[in-house]
C-alpha cells in the first residue's frame, strides 16, 4: 500500500540493513509504504525505503556492504537527511551462542536484542595476547530512558511473552509476502562440538581432499563453500539436534517453531566469526550471546541505537545460509513489536500554543472497566479546574483500593473531550525515582532542550516549561502521592538521599492555564497541596458495589444468589479493589459467589491467603501490589517511618474490634504526640473519627478501623513475626485502661468490652496473665448486665487456668474462686456454689485472718448461701458476726456490710419480723442514696423493690404496687427491659398485682419475667422459681386449675433437681400442689361418682407434702390463702425444719487447711 510520503523532518525511526533479505523483511513489515524520490542532504549518497510501522515514520537505509566502515558512512548520510531521528535500529541476522548467560538455549531463528555492544576486535596485541580497548556501554551514552525501560519490561516473564506472541503474528504476516522466509526444516538446525571442524571426510564415493587429509585441524577454503552433507560431517558429533528434541515450550509440534527473544551483550567486529572454539572463548571473556558486524558503526552516529538481530548460524565453521531469510524475517517482526511499545515522538514545539495537545496516560480507556457512580464527585472535581485567572490544585483523598486513580483517569478522559486543546500528563509519585523518571519522559515528549543532559534536572526543566504561558492549557495528574516526607511539605530530612527529594512539591508547575490533580491516601499530603480543594473518595454504597461486581463477572447469573452477594459485599466492605479481586478469582476458577464467601469465612490465615492471591487489573500499574492483603503494605512502611507512635497504634488496634475504639486506649509521651499519631492514621483513612464526643470525657473520641485494613495489619505483623509482641502490649494496655467494674463506670466498660473480647479470642495470648485478668473483668461486666451464666463460663475458664498456672496462695486465684461461687449462688446452683465459697472462706481465714476485707466478703457470701438454703439460724449468726467485723475494719457503709444487713433483712422477712426488715431496708436505701447521689442506680432500685416486697408482706398492697411499678419503669429505662434486674423487679410487681386482685396485669408481668429469664438461661435462680409459684397462683385465681398445677409442678421438680426440697418455701410449694390436686380429685369425684378419674402422685413427693413450710411468712405474700391455713402450715414446718437442720448439721464435719472433700476449680472478682 502506498500514500503520500511525509516530509523528512517527520521521520523519527532509522533502520539499517546490510543485506537485501534483511531490507526485504523490513519493507514487508511496513503498515504503509511510501515510494518516490527523497530530497537528500548534500553529500548523502545513500539509498532509502520509507514506510510506517505502528504510528512511527520509518526510513530503511540500505548498506552497500557489511562492516563498520560501511555502516558509519551510511549512518552519517542518514543523519544529515533525516535530522529528527529519535531511534536507530540495526536489524538483520547474526551469529549466536548456543546458550545465553543464564544457560537458556538459543536456537536458529531466535532474536537477540542488545543490552550492550562490545567491539571485540578493537584493542592492543601484547605478547601475552590481545586486550580489548573499549566497551561501548562505558564509552558512549546509553540508549534513552524509554528504550532502557522497554528492555527492562522485556526482562519480565509477562513482558517477554507479549512481545514473543506479537512477533509470531507479525512473522506470519511477513511470510505471506515473502515465501522464502518460511521456517527451514528443523533437522538443519544442528549444533556441532566446537572441536569438530567443517572439513572433507572420508566418505565413500567422494574424492579425498589432500589439504584436509594432511592438515585435519585447519581451515579448508573449498570445504567452507560446501554443505555438511556433501562433506560427510557426521551428526554423531552434534551436541544438539533441534529435530530430535522438544522445542522451547516442551512441544514437538511444528507450530512451536516460533522465535524466542533474548536480551544480552552483542559482540561487533569487521570480521566474520567461523570458529566454535574461538566463539566460546570470546563469549566467556566478554559475556556475549551474539556476533554481528555493523552495530559499532551505527552507534558512532546515533547514540540512541538498538541492535535487533536474529540468529542464522552458531558462528562456527559449519555455518551456512539456510536460516538467513527466516532469521531476517524474525528480526523484522520483532522490531515491529518493539515499535508498537514506543511512543511516536511529536514534532518540536515552537513558542506559543502547540499545534496539537499532548497526551501521556499509562492506561487505555478501552482496557478500563466502566466507572460506576461517583458522578457528584466527578462534577465537583471538574468544577474546580481551569478557573479563570487562577491556578487550581485538587486532591482526591481516600483509602488505598477505594478507586482514586480510576476517578482521576475518568477526569482525564472527560477533560480530553471537554477541552480538546488541553494537554494531559500523568506522572507517578510513589517515590522520588518514579517522579524523576516520569519527568524525564515528559520532558522528551515536550522536546525541552537539554532534557537528556546528564547534568540537568528533569523535574526542574519540566516545572519551568509548564509554568510558562507558551505551554498552553494543561492538566498535570500526580498519582499515588502518599509519602508525606516527599509531598507533605515538611522540608525535613535525615539523610543526604532524603534531603535531595524532601521538597518535591517545589517541582509542581504553576500556571493560570494549568491544573494539578493529585491522588493520595494521606491527608497530610492532600491538605498542604490542595488546601480547601480536597475531595474524599468515600466508600461505595451496596448498589454501586453490586454494579461493579456485575460488570466484572463473566457469569452475571451468579448474582441471582442474593444472600451470598449481599454477604460478599458486606465482608469486602464494598471496597472496589476487593471486588475486582473477588471477581477475578471467581472467573478464573469458575466458582460461585457462595463458595467465595465460604472461603472468606474460613480461619483468618486462610482468609489472608485468599486475599493475598495476585490478579490482573488493567487499571493498576504492573508493579503495584494488587491483592487486598498486600495493597496497604507500602502505606504501613511509610507510617512506620513517618510516625512510629502511629504505627504502634495501628498494630495494637488491629488486635481489637474494628468499631468504637476509645481514644483513651492510646497513649503517648505527650498529648501532642497522640494527636499527631491519630492524625496520621486518619490521614491515611485507616481510622475514621466519630463526629460526636462520647458522653464520658475520660474516654475521649471514638474511632473505627477499616475491617480489611485491620486484617491486612495483622498479616503485616505476622510477616514480620511481631504478632505475639503486639498482642502482649495490647493486653497490657487493655488491662491498664479497663476501668474498675461498677455501675458508675458502665459507659466506659461497655465500650471496652467488645475489644477485650476480641483480644481474649486470640489463641496466641492464652498463656498471658493479662488475658485472665481481662476475662475476670469481663465476667463482672456481664454480671452487671444480668448475664450471670455467661459470667460463670468465663470465670470457670479463669479458675481452671489459675489452678494450674498460679501459686496455691495467689490472691487473684482466690478472688476468682470466691466470685465464681457468688455467681453460681445467684442462679440457684447452690451445691456448686458451696464448693467454691467454702474454700475461699477457709483460705481467707487461714491466710489473711478474719479481720480482712477478702475474708469479710467470703463470710457474707457464705451467709447469703445459707439464707438461700433456708438455714436461717446459722445464717443469722454468721451475718451478725460479719457485720461486726465489717464495721470494725471498713466502716458501716462498706459494700460487704450493707450486703450482710440486706441478707439479714431477708431472714427477718422469713421469720415474721417484717418491721425489723423494713427498718434495715430503709436505712440501707438512705445510705445508697447518699453514696450514689442519684435515684436511678441499680442498687437503689433493687432496695426499693425489696422494700415493696416488705410492704406486700405487711399487707400494704397499694404502697407495694405503687413502689414496684416505679422501680420497673426506671429499670426498663436505665437497664433495659430484658436486664436481669428488670426481670426480677417484674416478679415483685406481678405479686403486688396478685394481692390487689389485678389478675390480668399480674399474669402479663409474670410471663414477661419468665420468658426473659429463659432467654438469659436463669431458669434455676430463686427469683425465677418464685415467679413460677406466683404465676401458678395467678392461674389458680383465674380458674385455670390445670395450668396452675402444671406450673407449680414444674417449680417443684426444679427444687428436687437442685436438692432444694428442705427449704421452707420449697416445702410450701409442695403442700400447695398437694392441696390443689386433692381439691381437683374431690371435684372430679363429685362429678364422677364411679371413681374412674384417678390421680397418680409420687410416693416420695407425698411424704414431703405432709411436712409444710417453716412459717406463715414463707407464703411470700400470696394473700389469697386463708390465714388459718397459713398458721397451720407454719406450725408443721417449724417442727420439720428443726429436725431437718439437726440431721444436716450432724452430717457435716469441719475441714482442715489443705484438705478438701471436693476437688473443684472455680473463680470470680472481688
């Protein structure tokens, strides 16, 4: 194809060919060919062919012969005629080494590209031997940065694969035009032993050569023009035969006979090399992989030169011309692939507006996925650009992987359409070297004079050029400017290298016709540069995230699994990079979204492994860390360098829950250091600060950590083998900041609870003492929340560890044992509770004495245990003693003293001394109000509920109802409707309603309490059993006799399971159940004279029914019972209780120190 040839100054590529087959292949590779006479410079006697390859205007200079002299002469003429040549290529055939410097085989037809050129025949001959004089790479300037960068790309596996594939396609096209360039028979590709000379052999039918016969190891002129087959060269002396071995990729099919690309040092000389032995020695000395004859001559004229030649022989005596045409075509095909990778130079700019805008972008829009959403952001960014008379600087700030660069690309392409005369430049800012290199390339694109001078600073030249008015309108995009040391304007440096690049902001151009757009993860970069024009690239919403996923998945129908899709987006936090990675994995493995979600829910190490898998992303740099688990590693290193305190915060926060991290958790030498460190983490979008201050100023602000950043940080710690050290620091800090567990500190410990839980879940911390201190604190918190069973589980873990890991007399251990006993008592597990409380009391007496607060607490605990068991006489004596001891050592308002008095009031209520109980309860209530200073504290409300119970037993039902209702409402407001305190108060309200005859309200309150307690798994606690009794009485009063008997029977069975049948209240319930059943039996007998209706009662239970409760107050205020029945029950129960108590006391013997009848482990707080 021909068309009008452009003028000489628009040719940028010169190609030099020494042989006609080489030039034929280049011309066959032209996309467009131009013919006609060429205006040549004076003295230029060359002959040229012109055409276009991959948008480059190319001129082929035909050499009149081989060798350096011819090459220099032709290059000089071409330089005079075509003055704007940017790239020079010497293309054709060469001799090759059988293997490159890495041992990879080189076959005939493979292409060699020069990394360096060595003139191996230039030097001095000494007696000891020849010494080469110069090496071109040391004497002449290296090729341009763009050419060197291309070679570096070809050194990568993927880069080389792409070039080789493109070369094969171009080769096929050339072969269609040049049939002679087809691949020869592979049997002709034979490598002989270097010592096996190409000479006449003794072959039958051939005349003998006198020269070869007399001088077998010397060169024979006649033999050099004869083929191996005619001479009788034996293939048994071949060290490699291509036809008998697999090809490069292991295949043996003919389709695999494609050229491979090799990059290395090429030797150049004026002599043809035809000696295998000399070839090997030369290659060893100079590290060469190819041999040719014209490169040095061209390089003398064109410094930006590259040798691209294909191997046609092995530079030994057996060389022939069989592979020359194919090798020439391979070299031409490779050149065409290389030119497609190089940007065609633009015409030099004159001062004034450019003829056409420049465009420098790393990514083609056709290769980018569609941008989803972000419309408002794009509109806002564009509105800030190119404001009249003003230089604009805008920053896109956001988390790594959030899509900042993609938004910047979209801005670039939209600006290209909206402002056709605007030049757009894209520059990497990841580090100083990348910025320097891109400025150099940009300077070449702008044809800035002196840009390639080694003494010049490309950054300075580009900045000065674009700051001038003649540069026209431009958009300068600075991508990945994350390092505050380089871009934050600090101006500080600690090393010479750092000092060189510590103020890169100085090199950003400034012009009223120019705008700068930066993308950064770091607010400390964004704010100084862009000031008020900082735009946050926020998280995607679920709708847009799903659209991104839909666009990336090969099988859109996978999104029909709505549940899995929603779970996936939630786990990945709608992060675009994570979605791209997920889609790549699903597509590659042909998996479902459900499977990927399941993999993400595996143990953390497996999840990190999944998120560490690399994948291809056309919108990211090839050198970028694409996987989610590694994309922030560079930022982590920058933070570690920029602010070690911030790095410590980041590491410790990764061991906590991701939400609501209290600012008080973090510590620093000074408040300024703390603010700066948190500012760094907020600046990188790793932390998000809550808008409102927590109600407790001691906690400070709250922070959220991005879920995937948290995971990546732990991965970073594990890579550095610092996870255990970090965990220990986090545990120590948590124990220090976790407050004393009281109701007053509830707002603080409620914030710390989730973080302590996450910390304690790490298996690496199972041997740390601080872990069990935290577990103990958490158990206390759960106790305040009414989740006593959860407290017991935690305390048993602590006790089990303490029994094995701590000394026998360790105070922490015994604190926990005592606490565990108290919580067990609270849920009605009295037998278990006794084992722990008794042990703790005996240890306290033996090791700390009775006049000790720990021992005092144990005495009160044992007293409370006896109260619940119904051993009121023993309990009263022990509690009175505890009260006297407590008043003496701690004062009358001590918590243990108050608890002892409350338990004492419980005994008074059960022994018909309500007035004394009321006096104690009233005094305790006044003390609590004075100490707490507010009426909504649970201690106050619980005492009010206790007082309402006394009122009920005293027959003051109206007062009891009013007080109970007030307590329930306040507890619902301040503790919650399902809190154990609230549910317990509901029982008292239900009984008050019952006494007032409000059966419907009584039933609703009792059912609420019963259902709530079952959710809390408090089915065995005393107040729940009381609730069941009350509900049974409500049902009976409603006429629902079967329901009443069923509920009371369930209560009695629980007492039997707990071995609680000796308690007066339990005995009362048995008698009530018996009475109801008898009544039902008598009723049924009246209705059924035949006696067909019978009732089966268990013998053991009937015996117990005859014994009754201890006194009339054990009725617990069920005022519907006849007073005479209650008095009769009181007398029966008193006699039984005394006999039962004597038997129980006689069966118990005191235990000595170190000897226990039970070998149980236990635990809980003070």
